[in-house]
């Protein structure tokens, strides 16, 4: 563990006020943005409720407000918390749970957010790949001999 930790910028914090759902009763939480954050606690303490039911639902509602069948916005009493400050700093919200992400066991969160598309394009743009006629598809894990064979060939 590092001896010193990066300081939290108080202007880049997500503040959840009055979180209430299941075991959470008027909880106040600050989550630093731009950092790796872990939510920990004993079984039944409300970790999943905080992340899934309060944080995700609140952010999803703020980015895409949904109306009911009569076009009415949800009442404040239906929201999982009283207020979320700093949500304007979050461009997109994606819920990743424990269900399978893709068609293969090799799928992971990086696959889910399509980061490998950028990585494959970067590999395909190298001089070696262009010389060998490799496209981004040659660096895919889902093509037999794809990424591994292309990487070995590029290393030669």
C-alpha cells in the first residue's frame, strides 16, 4: 500500500444526501470522482442498495428523466435519495452487475465498454500491422488465432 495517497479534490466529489432504500435510512455519502473507489461493508449493510438502487437510479434519472404513463415526472418521494450533487460531472452511467457480459467467458468490463475496439485499432495502425496487412479484426480474441497469433507475429 502506498505511504501517501492522492488527495481528494473537494470540487470533484459526488455527494448523495438522504439515501433511503431497504436498509439505508437517510444516509449521507461522498464519493470522490476520477479515482478508483470501492464500496465495502459487512453483509446486509446496504452496499448493493447504495450502488444499484440509489447511485445508479439517481444518476440515470438525472441524465434521462422518465415520465410515467401520463407524462408526469416521478415524485420526490419515489426517488432513492433527497439530492445528488456533482452528477453534472458524470457524462454516462452504465450498470455492470454479475450477470454474463458477452457471448464468451472472455468478456469483461473492458469488452463491455468497447475499449478493446480502440486498442485493436491502435494495434492495426502500427507500421508492422500495416506491413502484414492486419486489420483491427486480426487483434480480436473472438477470432481463432486472432489476437494471440497476431501478437506473436508482430513480436518477430
